[in-house]
């Protein structure tokens, strides 16, 4: 799980610093505040910075976003608030597709962990 979290955090960090994230809200994406930031190198960072139109929107945290993505029983709210954009740049495109694999792997690792803890998986003693 730590490896999945590290990978998702790294991909989220790269996508964020390169401006490949957007608010995960149809209303926000057509708001004047967001549209005014689209010409900046990193619209999400500019839009959510102190004093900007989106300053009260959920703050982005790459560690929390990565954890929210790969641990299915947690709902930190980061993946609900922010989404990678597959059309802005290669890092967003890569994360947009990788998130499906990372989520699936997170479910698999979590299920195996629960099975191991509850004793469903036991070593044959024959």
C-alpha cells in the first residue's frame, strides 16, 4: 500500500506543479474566477491561492490526494475536489489513466490485507 501511495503521490505532484489539475466541479469549471485563470501556467494553483476566486475551495495536498486515491475505505475529499486533466499536459494525461490502475490495485491490496487480518487466508498445515 505504501508503494501505491508513493506512486500516486508522485504522479499527483507532477501533475499539480505542471498545471494539469482542475476543480472537480462542473459549476466551478464554468465560473468566471476559474475561466480568468486559464491563461496562467498553473490555473488550479492560481485559482485556489490566497485572495483568488477559489481560495475557499478544498486546498490541494498531494499526499492526501494520493492516499484518497489508493485507500478505498478512506474519503478525505481530495479526489472529490480535484481531478487530473487529460487534455492540459502529459502529466495530467498519465495520472488520469493511472488512477484507474492505482484504485484497482488499492482495492486488491486492501482486500488481501483484510483477508489476512481476519484469517481467511491461512497456510495449509497438512
